[in-house]
């Protein structure tokens, strides 16, 4: 995976990253320790972090020449953060960072191919077995912002992918596709994956 | 709405048959739901189901993607097997299609006019003259026709 150049801003996305911080950093700047070498230019994180049962959406990362970055945090909602245990503790290492451009371009390529190949298919078995669909699932949480953008145009076929990526069916029990889409979008919005 | 070259490429019989697009593309329901009269969700035998999907048969063997399960699904709506797709005014008919491997692919429903209606995946709804208009490469052949009193 190649990183962004030093002379142009890039957006990057973080799935899970480690936070080394005080217990209470809400509304405050904190220090993030990362384990990946791509964080070199001005960028924006669209992921979220978990911390001790409360949480913040990462709105902006201020970079510096060193490997220590400053996070500007905006508290959104204490409800949306997954339990710290789900992330293996708030000191868990393992940053998953890819340039947003690369993720979005690849997702669009895959989704367009899948759309074209399954344009008239009603079979969920057929469209979830399509190689492009499986690759989208394999992209994991980082693909969610782009999948959520695309969801309203063709919602129901993406529900199995969403469940596979997230690991639970957020729309479980939804009687209609419209209700299921709302449930997914609200879930995504609360976690910073959807706008 | 007028015809569509992409539809006619996917369904070559539509070139010969009369058809009309009757709705915009909509990814909230599919052909099985549409044939069943439901335009709010996807009908498909996933096991387990996900939110926004529906299948009237119970989990387990009822969720296998087989013609007999599709027949049983429409039977829950009062349909039973019949001999032909010809119009019989007292009855409403559905046709279930299977691909070359015998796996269900599509369903269409007959109107009182004798025309048939199909939802094409997550794409548009159309009316077409015969069940065979949407058969062929995409959906295979009609495997069974069912009817219920109107």
C-alpha cells in the first residue's frame, strides 16, 4: 500500500487505531500513537474511536513531522461507541489505514461491475456470490462510508454485505427494506460512517 | 415509459413481444415480492434472513433455494399448480422460472387483461405479453404456473 505524498493533502480512513491518552479527553486534544507509517500529510479521519464507554468523532488530525499526531475531537454521542472490550482494550494496536481515494475508487469499480453483472438478478444467492460483492465485503469497515452513500439507490441487495462487514444485522426484524435502510443509515450516522 | 435497449439486450424476446416499463428502478423489492403483490421488501429464501428480507417458509429446509420451496411460498398465498399460462378470468396466475441448473430465478404475475407483469431484479417493473418474453438467457424457462381465485 503506498502512502500519500508529503506535498498534497490526502484523506485517509482509520478503522481501528490505538489511543494513548488520559482517561477523559472529551472535548480535548489528545495524543494518538499510531503504528502505521502513512500518516504524513494533512488528512481527515472519518472513522471513530472508542474510549472507556464514551466517545468522540475524530474530525481532524493535525500532523507534525514526527510520528506523534494531535487529534481534534468533537463529542458526538456517548451511545454509539462500541464497548472498549470489542476493540480489545483502548490501547490495542493495529491501525488500518488506506487512502480514502484508493478505497473509494476500488469500491466504485467493484460496485459498478457488480451492478452491471447483476442488473436484472433477483437472486440474493447469485448477487452475494459475485466476486465483486465478495471483495467489497472483504474490504471491511473502511468501505462503509462509500457503501452507505450508495445504499439509497439500491438498498436491499447490499443488506447481506452490511451484515457480513459489521458482524451483526443492525436491521434485524425490519419488516420493510425502507425500514432496514433507515436502521443501517442511522447506525452508520451515529458511528461516523454515514453522512 | 418507452422501451429500453439494455432491457432488450438482456431479454431478446422483448424485441418481439410487446412490453412497457411501468416503474423506475427500485432496489427495495424484487421480482418474487412483486409477483406476490408486495413492493416493500425482498423475498428470497436466505437463512438466516436479514432485515428488509422476507420468506414465508420457516428456517431450515424451507429456506433452500429450490423450486419446491418457491412453489410452497406461493402456496401460502393461496396459489396452486395449474396446467397452462393461458388466461382464465376467474384466476390470477403466477409463473416461476428456473435457470439451467433448476434453481429459481424469477417470477411473474398475470393481470386480468391477460398481460404479465415482472419486476426485473432491482431494476424496473414491466408489463409483457407472455411469460416467455422474459425467459431465456437471464431467467431461463418457466418451470411451473400456479393460480388462485381472483
